[in-house]
C-alpha cells in the first residue's frame, strides 16, 4: 500500500480544507495518517446529506499529538444536529484511543512511551 501524505488527506476531505474556515493545523507524523484518513472519511459520510451552508460550518481546526495520543479537533454546531454530533464524537474518541496502540512514526503496532506512541523499532531510533 502506498504511504499517504498529509497533503493527500487535506485535498481529499472538505472538512480539512474548507475555504470559509480557518486553515487546519496538522502536526502529526506519518504513522497516524491512515487513522486520520478513515476518521475523516467517516465524518464526511455522516455530513454528506447536509446542505452546503451547514457543511461549511463543520471543519477541522487542528490535528496533533498530545501526551502520546492523537487529538482531532472539529468545529461542529452541535445544537443543529445532535444525532450526527453524537456519532462523530464517538468516532473521534475511538480513533484517539486507537492512536495509543499505533506507532506515530510508521503505523505499526505501538505502545505509549512517555509523550510518544512508538513501536520497538522506532523507539530505538528515537
């Protein structure tokens, strides 16, 4: 499988490059990009039937590593669509918890080690 890049993911999903929203800040390594790709795909699927006006209100503000785990910050007007928000919040929480078991550098199975989640091979090179 070809390795995804941050630019490919940004170009693929409207929630990551909404021209009417602040620019999404990415500060993660390549190991979590598949997880971010799957999560972003799920979110886009959940909002696909909303009007364009409502979709413009939904965007990612930041994706980063914090305390060794993924953080995915989404702007969502929760009072408008509580059912959709509930599903999206659950998916984000699930992805964030999975990130503690995925090496942030290479994407292999990893474990949290201090402020990072790494596999044995990447931990040696850290």
